[in-house]
C-alpha cells in the first residue's frame, strides 16, 4: 500500500484526462454521448454522499473529483450541440435506468446499498458510450480513459481497510474505463490499418456477331443495350469505353457517331470485321446475375 498523499496523483491524472477530453469536445475532435456524461457526473455525487455518511476521507474526496470532469464534458457537449441529434432509444433507456438507480439510492439508508445503486446507475449511463466506442471509435479519445483507469489504481493502493463502501466504486471505475480504453484503442487501430474490402464479381462476354448471327461489319452502325435493376450499382467496360450503370445504358458502334446517340460510342473501321469483349462488375451478393440484362448487338437501320 502507499500513503494517502498519493491521492493527489490520482486527482491530477483524473483532472488532466477530463481537461484533455473537454478540449477535444470543444475542438470537435470528440463527440461525447450527453446521456453518459450526465450520468457519470451524477453517479459520483451519489457515491460521495454515501461515502460521506461514514466520514469524509481521501477516497471520498476522490469520488467527488470524479464528478467534475464528466460535468464539464457534459456542459461542453451541450454547448457544442452536436451530440443530441444522435441520441437513440437505447441511449434514453440507459439514462432512465441510471436515474432509477439514483432514485433507489434515495430510498435506502444503507451506505453499502446506496453505493451499489450508484455503481448500477453509472454502468447504465456508460452503456451508450461503450456501444458508440465499438461502433465509432474515432469519435472517442482513448488516453483520457487510460488516465482515469490509472488514477483508480492509485486510489485502490491508498485504501487501508478494504470494505465494500471503500473499494466498490473505484474498482468499478477502473474496470469500466479500462474496458472503454481497450475498445477505443483496438477498434481505432483496426480502422486505421485494416483495408476495407468489398468483394466484387465480374462477368465477361465476347461479342462477335449481331442479333441475326452475322459478323460485325466495321462499315455499319450497331447498338448494344445494357439494362439493370434500378437499385443495382454496376460498372461495365466494352473495349476502351467504361461507365457505371444504374438503370440502363447503350453503347454505339460505327465508323462515325450517330446524331441521336446518347450513350458511349466506339469507332469501327470500314472494311474490317470486329468483335467486342464486354465486362460487367458489381458487388458479390445474391442476385448479381439477375440484376442486369445484356441484349445482343443490334444493327441500326
């Protein structure tokens, strides 16, 4: 164990982490969940009140300090006003559960029960941020959570009598902050280093004859029609022409561009037969082969 004076180190770590996170919110580098940070400000106040019933000591003051950073971050999130629009039913439900934990504390006179309800309320408030950290790690900062976890290690090392009231809350804060730090650090690193792979498939057709079975004549005009379902997102290539297809497209072939040709045009040489190689590419998903239709090359009148 270490002396109680080391509690100041824990306080400094906690305040520094909160200040850094608040600055990131102000600069738009972090988008905190306001429900979480409101609960994280409220729950330590409840825990402090519970601890104060047994007498205010160094650990109780540290619990009070836990409320200052979250309260500042909550205010910064409100001022920035960028996070409220992203709140979900899950976030609000967690907030209500956290408030229920606070109400349960008010209904008990037992410090141990009150602290248990405070931990449950804090955990309910933490759930939205834990989920957001997994889904959008770049909207969070890992270092403040690590600093908070380290500060709780210091607090635990200063405890001389390991009772539930003295140990439960800092041990919980250590666990939840370590978990969020690990999620943000791991998921953030994975997003930065792992390439995004979208599997694609390709179909190739060699076209050397028109719809009537005649060889393609470079002196005549032809049209190739490609049709797809409206929701399909495909790309195609014929010879040197390439484009994306979202509903329908036409490719024109001939020695000169037809006046009414809205699609791609590929020049052919009179007196020579020619052939085309058609490539179609799209997402590798069920129904790809039924998402498009390729008509035979048709001789224009």
